[in-house]
C-alpha cells in the first residue's frame, strides 16, 4: 500500500472511528457510516430543519391561527369582519394589540373570490399583509388614498386579467390576505361608526356586493395566537396545501419537503415524524421566545444607557438591517406581534406610528409581576395624535389579564400630570395611595412587558431629543 499524503492522513481518522458529539456517538468503518448512525444523523438533520422551519414560518402560522380564530368567532368570508367597538381588552388573545384605537380585522380569500375590492373609509389607518405576514399595502395616510379613503383592488397570485383604472391596485403573493384597519378617535363610538363604512366584495360582484357583516369582538374570548406544540406543524401543513408554491423561496420549499410538506398536497406525517415534530415545536417556540426576549441584535437598543428596544431593528420591516434577511429577528418579532408595514418601521414625521418596548428594568433585570416599578414619561411627548403605554403578559404576549378594564395608561385615560408636565406610571400588584389613575396592576408569578406607542410621531422622537426614562424598581 503506498504511503498516505499529508492531506490523506488529515482525513484518514474517519475511516474507522466512533465520533462523539452532543447528539451521541456515530460509528464509521472504512469511511462509511453504519446503518444506525446514518439513521440517527438523518433524524438529527430533520429535527434541526424542523426547528429552523419554526423560525422561518412562525409568522405564517400566526396568520393561519388568526384567520382560524376569527372564523370560529363567525368571520368566515371576506365581507365578514370583526370590529372591537368598545376597544380591545384582555379577553381577546391577540399579540400586543392596543386598547386606544378601534380595530377592524378580517381576511380576504382571493382563491374563492378572485380580485377583491376593499372600499376604505376616509380617516382610517391600516395595512394588508399576506399569509407569511409580508407587506402587501397600506391604507390611510401612508397608503395610496392618503387618508381620504378609496377603492383598493387586491389581486391574487398570477393574475393577468383586466384591471379597472379607478382603483388602487395591490398584488398579493398568497391567496389569503390579512386586513387590519384602525380608526383613531378619542370617542370609540365615533371610531366604530366610521369603521363600519368599510365595504369588501369580489370585483365580479361589484354591481351586487354581499352585505357587510360586522361582528363585535369587544369583551369576547377570541384566540388568535399560534399554537406552540405539534399543532403548529399541522397548521403550517394546511397552509402550505392551500397556497401556491411561489409563496416562499425555493430553499424554503426544500426545507418544507424535508418534513413532508409540499404545496398543493395534504400534510400526512407518519407516527415517527409526528413524534419528532412534537419535540421540534417545543424547541422551536423556546428559541423564538429567546429571540424575542433575550436576543440583543446590533442596533436593537434605541438610546444609550436605556433598556428600550426597537420593534423593527434597524428600521427594516423586511428584517434585513444589515442587507440580508435575519430569521432570528423575524421570529422574535412574529412571536410577539402581528402586522408588518414600512409605516411602523421607517421615519414618517407626523404620520403612521412608532413602537418601542422593553422587558427589563433600569438594571437589566426582567420585569417581575410581584415587584413595584415606576416609569417617568417626560413632558412634551413627541406625538401629533397621542401616546400610550400598554402592559402585556410575557407568556401569552397579549394584554395582561389583571382585572382592570384595560391594562393601559395613555393620553386618552387622563393620568395625573406632574408640575413639570411629566407623567409617572406605576406598575405593581397594588396601587400606590392616591395614584390609581396612573397605575397598571401586575400579577405575582407573571412576567410582563410594556409597549410605549407614538401615534403621529414628530421630529423629536426620531432625532432623540426627547428620551423616556427607564423603568425603575421601587422599594
């Protein structure tokens, strides 16, 4: 046998060995894996891909469950929408919704209805996203109607038919389309009345549209949150069956095939794969939760020496702040939020909205429902419309069910104002004496986090000449 070269010797150790890894030992003989090692390595690859699939498609399953939750409540067609006439409260499980604007939410079905018209009333603020929570179009001041209202025509994937010239045209890469509209008004009844001027109908039925049905979701137990067990993959499989292959990139389609999902075909895993996916769902949601609450991407913190973070790191609604997609940012966002529009990420002075959040106090510790805290909102909050602070349950990422009508202090709730114009907001199991109007109850055994919202942010928000304090733990 001729002597081995240095390069050959570098690889010769793999000819007859047992490779020890954190996934166990794998045996090789003459360079080939034995059958048991090959099987377990294949399972490892499938498991790893399933965990990655969870991160890449969490937004899609979130949309799928959102649609299912509304359908179970009664909104099963495009002309049936849910409106929270008396504002959204903690009875509805909805990722980080607010309690100051009247929500109007529904889904379009472009596969059944074809091109669909959305007649938006004037004075609305809204967005349409596809079933992977990707931006399709804005409605309102940042949309084509510029806040004046108008007819939007949403076209299905691959549509090449005639398009009326008097409509604002949007194209969706998926048949399902999520629609959220908000009416900003200090009087919820007036906002609800304006919202109900909405009309949704197939273009083919423009001369005889179906009557709108508005279902009041106020105080109702509607569950819109994606499951975090094996049902996650069941729902993803059902969505993949319904949507066209071009809904995702080719590499994502390959990953999906590795766990038995193909577009246009039912998802029918065997018992062994279901067991693997059940475990992958647990790991996947744990990773998504860590991405949301513990992952500090470069540029995530907004201010020096403050704990406040951006919802869209780097101002990128595509989660590509460094020029390439970051699935960790995307999954962290989708784990705690629904809806994606440039209007929430880019600088638009006096229009749109901006959100900042934190789950830590001034020392960097996680916020604990058993402890007392205070947040000072300095005077001159940089908003054209209003500001608000809403508290969320770290487990459900929905409004904290704390026994209060709304876990909120905002410009609309009339909090006590300090002599210098600042507002102190208290958090804790009990209200400080005489400060009930400025207090949000927290619960022992519950982690929590607030979102500070700016509607119609002004220049002082963007140039950071106005800076909120950190949340300070109280004795």
